[in-house]
C-alpha cells in the first residue's frame, strides 16, 4: 500500500535485495542451519565483583594449580610413609596421602567446576601448564629433588609464554548450554572418532601396564633418577586421557548447575565424571610411586593439556570460533606448542648422581620397591 509513495528506483533496489536474500538462503546447505528449537546464542561475559567471568576463571585455575602441586607432594610422601596401610589399586591409604587427596580434590572439583562454568574449556585447560612451573619449585623444596638449570629453567619459560598466548587468544564466550544441547554434541562424527581412538589407546595402555608391571617397576628402581621416557609415558597417557574425559564431563556439570539444571539432568554427567576421575587418580599415583615427581608430573600434564584442549574444543564446538580468524589460530597453536615443548623438555633431564642427595635416591628406590610389591 506504500509502494505508490516510494520512488521507482527505490522499489527496484528493494526488489533486487529481496531476490538476493532468497538466493543466498537457498545456497546455504541445510546441515549448516541450526534447528530453531535449539538456542545457540552466545552468552555475554558474566561479571563477578566487577571483573569478567573468564578472568576470574583464570585466577581460580592458578590457585587450583598450587593446591594440586601440594597435593601431589603429600601423596608421593604418603605412598612411602612407614607402617602398613590399606591399598586400593595403586593408591596407598595413609593419613598423609588422604590429606593430599583432599587438596587435589578441592582443586579438581569445586575450583575446576567454577572455572569451567565461567570460561570455555580451551581457555582454562592450557593453564594446567602452570602446575609444571610450580612443581619445579615445590618438588625441589619439599621433596629434595634436584633442579637442573638445563632444561628446567628454559622449559618453565616456554610453559609460561604458552600459557599467556593461549589465555589471550582462547575464546572468552560460549553458547548457553542446556541438557538437550549437551547430549546432542555426542552425535558429532569427529568427536566419535576421537573418543574411539582414545578408547583403543587407553585399553592398550592398561593391558601393557598390567602385562609388564614387574618389568616396569624393576626398571624404575634401577633408573630412578633418569627413567626411560617411553615407560613414564604409559601411566602419564592413561592418567591424562582419563582426566580429559573427566574434565569434559565436569564442565557439563558446571554449565548445567549455572543454568539451574535439575538433578535428573546432572546425575549422568556426575557419574561420567567420577568414573574416569578414579582411573586418573590411580595412574597418577602409579606414576608418582615409580618415578620422580619432577619427571612424571610434566609428562602427565602435557598429555592432560593436549588431550583436554583438543577433545574438549571438539566436544563443545569451541574450535569453530577460530575458523575465520587466522591470526588467533596461529597464536593459539603457538601457545599450545610452547606448553607441550616446554613440558616435553623435562624428559631430557640427565642422570647426575653426584648432584642428587643420597636420601632422595634411596627414597625413590624404596617407592619403586613398594610399587613392585603392590
């Protein structure tokens, strides 16, 4: 009714735009069109005490790293505490070990839960690399393990640089997830292939650890200060893979709690968090009993960061936000590479019995003997 009041050239322009819009819509493949029933809108940065939610998540992750390192130290000391104690798999249930577990649990459940609910997994996971830097300091002070200027110091520098890069380039927003959307993520074909590959690798690793358990313990006792890297990798991969699955499911618990999810919606994700977390805890303790903490923790953290970042980004569709930003992709990849390279450098520490206190060598061999007997 208003066309008679619009100049002819404007009517022609509107008609051309209308036809162009329909042409573009028809060119978009249907699989790229999100269903109208799902709300994939991005949530705005939540503010906590005047600070962005993602920055609070970073601070929580750093505090959790400190508690985790202290907890690992106590668990390693508790595994070799004098007296007879109950054992559950590779776990020694001494008082010192239990206190260490409480510190790790405090860092791993409420703090990680808060961080995962405030920021994407690809932003918070690489911050686990800070655990290695703190482990370098505390393991020397509290366990008497020897610091080697090369490669310990440059490795720590690489980890810190990688942490800054990944924190700055990681996505700071994510969709507002609900229960139906989370379950729909499991239908992604790429995710299914990744999970299948991880399942095969973990099953093979558990079989190798069981079949060669005596040989691995004897080798760890013989080469305590400079263990074979491929032997350290076995429990590190198993713990890292289990921790990756636990982190993904724990984030689902966090976002559902944040969005007032019901107990029926939370229950399956909690179960899927606890089961792999128990496997993770078992193989962390196996590695701490067999190998020096300054060697095992960096390698374990490398696999935890790598797997959680890649699989977590695929699961929560965070990787799609990088597709149109080449600069962010490059910076994020460099950051992850720095973390992995820095952590991997710890594996090249040389055996130097002259530098190591005699009680450290004796303590390490005693722990390996305990693991062999277990």
